[in-house]
C-alpha cells in the first residue's frame, strides 16, 4: 500500500455535493496537502534529512542564484538558522558556496553532484507515488488536470 493510498478520506464527493465549489475544492486541497506532507515526511526520513533540510535542498535545486536571505524567505527560518543548516549540508557534501559577484557581502548556494543525485532520488519517489495515484485514479492523467493544478498553484503563490 502506498503512502498516498493509506490515508483515510474524510469526505467523499457525495458528502460535499450540496456544498459550494470552494468547499469541495478546499476539502480536496486539504486532503492533497495532508497526503503530500505525509509523503514528504517519509522521503525526508528515508534520506536522513529533516523536512526543512530537504526543503532547503530542493529550493537550492530550483534556483540558479539562491542566497541565504532568499533561502530564509523560502523556509521561514532566520538567516542564522540558515547559516547553520547550510554548514551542515555543506559538510555532508550536498551544497557548496561561492561569493555572490553581484553583492560582495553575500554568497550563492549551489548543489554538489551529491545534492543533485539526492534530488533525482526525491523526484523518482514523487514519480513512483504519482504513478500509483494514476493507476488508481486514471481520470487524473489528462493534461487538463495538470494545467488546472499548476494554475491553482500559481494563483495561490501570487495572491
């Protein structure tokens, strides 16, 4: 049984059919968030990271020029906590630092090959989990579904 399918569903469409679309969407969003948090927690644990360390590693992988300040904003940690975490990730061989050529007071954080390989493992775990989802809910395989989810994410990120 996959991590995603092991979760009980608190609501069914029948339970929510009389509710407004926002109520149905909020319930689905909550269930997806809960499933994602559980999956993320398991991936972090399996790889030997705290969830915030994995979040930081993914943020470094998603950005070309990530500064400690930007990583602080992404994670909600103080810059002091970011420095300590980056030190740990650097000592473990996942990231390295270079001076920021645009701002001599700052640095840029980059992934090492080991960090990139780790993110490949994370992406593979997500892909395997989503293959399970598509096996059990093939209606989600359409391009329209992913476009709608990406649009919703963009709207939420810019709201």
